[in-house]
C-alpha cells in the first residue's frame, strides 16, 4: 500500500560576521589584464597623473586613457569577458573650435558619453566644463561651461562626473569667499552653466565618480566612498583611493589599477544564496527511499557560514515525525 507523504525540510543557517571596521577591505571578484593595449605607469609608458576614467551604458564598460600628449583612446569592453569590442582614437587639442583639450571623468547620459574637462569655445580659447564626446570627430558637443561661482583658475573647476539618467553630479571647486570643494547636482536640460548650488561640501576633490543604485560612488580623500547624494553623508568606505576610474556595475565596484581592470565585491554585492531542489516524486512505498534532495550554498561574503537540516515527515492521518 502506498502512502502520500508530506515532507518538509527546514534549512537553518548562521552567518558569522567578520569583525566590523570603519573601513571595509575590498575583495577581488575578477580582473582583466589590458597591458596589450593600455599604457603603463610601472612600465614607463605612462606618467603618474595621466588620466584614466570609466563609464558604462549599462551593458558595456568604456575605458578612457590619456598617456600620450595630444591623443587618447577609449575602449569599449565586455565586462563579462574583458573583451575589447571597439576602440576609439581621440585627438586632444583646443586649436580648433569645439576641440577637446582634456578629459577628467566620463559618464553615460542620454545615449552618449559625456565628460568633464577642457574644450575650445573658439580656436585656442580654452574653457572648463561638461561636454558630450563625439567619438567620430574627437570634438566636444553640447558644452556646458563652468559657471561664475566656480574656480576656473584653479586645478580643476569641474572634476568627477556622474549621472542618474536625469541629473549630473559634478565634483566642483567653488570660487571666492565661498571657496570649498564638493558636489553640485543639476539638470543639464535646464542649466546653461555648471552651477555652484545646490552644493554639498565633501572636503576634498573627487576625480572619479559614478551613480548607481541610488548612491554616488566616489574616489574620496583617502578611501572609496559610497555617498548619499541628497545629504552628502558617507554610507560606507572601502580601502583604496588614488586608483583611476570608479564604476559600479552588475553589483561590482570596478577600478583601473595600472593596466588591470578589476571588479571588486562590496558589502552591497556580497550575498549568501541557499537553494534547495526537492525530488519530483514525493509518493513512496513503505520502506523505500524518498529523494534525492540537493542543496547548494553559495557564499561570496568574507564570513564563514554553517548550516544544519531538520527533516519533518507528515502522514495522511495528520501525524508528523
């Protein structure tokens, strides 16, 4: 005689957290060696201070590098394999109107790459601001110059750049009696210049920024900062900083370290996944085996994890054992 058994498996787990610290160390998820195409500081083909920036259209990564005076490259990269799918060569010059003199940081906005940096409003007339990059002509388009409230005579009136799809977030240097370094947020469709307010003081200039999952990811004073864009509060800090390029994509924090594109886990991307697959047939005869069951635990956190199993079997007469 066969009986239909109701079987319940309960998995109980205990996540043992690592000791909490003010600054979290990053864990490498994977990395890609781009030394075949990129210039290297350690190899002597680039100098400290040469600019590298990262941006993404949500699918591909765009990597900018300026190692040679007067020229730069942008590579389009598949983040799942590190494969370069396109290469764009840029000529850097402000000798011609709309020419691009320099790029500090990039972001993806309205279907194109935008950048902070220097551009020519007229031949040999240099301005600082934000502009769309024309990858075919090496020219700047739709320029938004730094406003009068920004220190255009300093190191960089505009530096890090990010977008939430509607607004720009820009690391700026204020001018005059209100001299300070921080972030402004504005809608580029309604602003003719990069404004000086609303302003969030951050205490140091960020050359690399990204916006993802409602937060700004910034190369801060000494660390990588996860920042609330409405208050300027630092939510989390990660060991690092000084590396080129900041990008948060596919739940990973991406950075460039010399000629390596490296993806890191953060506390936002760490997860513990528990999967239980039951047998397709739960009707068994007395004395026969029920199963097999399979259980998979995926732990990409930095903590240890232990689990145990409880087995409950219910019979048609309502008894459990």
